[in-house]
C-alpha cells in the first residue's frame, strides 16, 4: 500500500490529473496482496501496489480505460490468478475500482489526516443510485481478528454476492504505526529515513546541527532537548542513535535507557564501541537487565557492509521482523 494513498490521490487532483483508486476487497487462496491493499492510478503513472505482475498491469490498464471516457464511476472486478493472468499464485482476488474527482476531496483529506496522525478509521462506501456515498469514521476499539473489509455487515468474499443498491462497504484502516525516533542526520541517518519513508512507522527525526535544518523532515534540537525526547519515549517506540558525536550518542543512550521506554533501542557502532558504552553504563549504575535493552551494532548480523544504503536496508528488515514478531505475540495473547 502507498504510505498514504489518500495523500497520493489528493496530489493527483491538485495536479488536475484524473485518478482512480483500486482496492483489494477480498482474496481466496494464494494472492499477492491482502484485503485492504490499495493503489492510485492515473494516466501517466501509479502510486502503491496491489501485488505486481500481470494482475497489476491488467488492473492499471482497466483503471485508465475507466478514466478515458467511460461513464462508469466504479467497478467490481474478479480476477482468478491462474492461466488467465499467467500468474502462479493460483488464488483469486476481488477488486474495487473507483474514479476520483474534486467531489472526493473531503473524504480523502480526512483519511489522509488520520493516516498522518496514525488514527484508526473506517472508509464507508454506500452504493446509492448513480453515486457512491463516501464517509470516514473513527474506530474506537476493534477485535484483532476483525475482517479488513466487510460488505453489508459480513466479511467481503472473493466469490460471494456483489454490492447491491443500499449496501455499505466498510474498509478498516487501523494498522498501528509505532513511532521511530531517529537521532542523527548524517549519511546513514538520511539513508535510514529514505528507507523508512514508505514503511509502517511514524518517523521523528532529530539532529543538533543547525545546518541539518535544510534536510526535509529533520527537527533541529539542542542536545539536552534530544535527550529529553529519548527519555520520554513510549514503550511502543523504536529508537535509533547515530549522531555525528560519540559523546552525544552516549548521552542519548543513557537518557533512553533511564527513561524506560523504547521497545527497541539501537545505537550504531562496532563491537568495540558497544564494549566501551556498556562499561560506562555499568559505571553509571545501569543494571544488566536494563543493558539487555540496548542493541549495538544495529541491523542484521549477516550484512557486514558499511555502505549507508545497505545499513538502512538491514535496519529496516530487522525492525520489520521485530514488529511482525510483536504483532504475532499480541495476537496469541489476545486469544488466551
């Protein structure tokens, strides 16, 4: 899914491009993407993906034909993922294609705002005569196993009944995006910020050097203010320390550990740097239990390259795996 499909759609409308929104309503068997995945398509391009390959090529072409003179404002399309599309998934998907125009701005703006703020919400589509009624509603509480898409109150199906007049389609957008506090805007910090831009994290990026204010997304703070951010981190937060100064790195690590937050807390460096930091932290009174919360070096141990882009990919893969493991643990605990 696009990191913010609603913002991508609004950008096309702002550019006076006609656009279509494609949503995976339901899947059966093996499919390239899950229900709720979206992409925005316009004549010269697209944003997001519903799985790639021939399916995506066919659907993008269909969306563009809808924009080129078709009177239809939406379509429900079923695709078997077998010989017809020359894809080996073998499953089946049901897709929802809808045209976007200036009348779509209100609900797209509200959806974009909620995604920026990581606020769970529902997209409600009512199939009224000659039009689609679109509204955005907040989600206050949802079971972890609630379906991503429902039609007329039941889970959407890849083979079941299609929407009828008066039916309401509800798409749940409640996947949490934990905060990622990134301290440092050097070459590695910039590569990490680029790598995480489309990923399901909320990035908060800090540096103490005034010249880094020219880098989009960086907030310049005094070292003491950065330490306060690290100390005040919530338990669901991820933290990465990689500033230009080892002394500042240590101050941030010390503050983060003292604050007791951060589900993951990493500092860039070699095994030698780790040993020195651990020795100082013990001298400063941190217990062995607290020290186990610090990760150094960062990233996947099997990737040894020091190239910023490789480090960024390695860190992204590591944090995504940690996030998925946490999700599985939460799902299992909710069932007991």
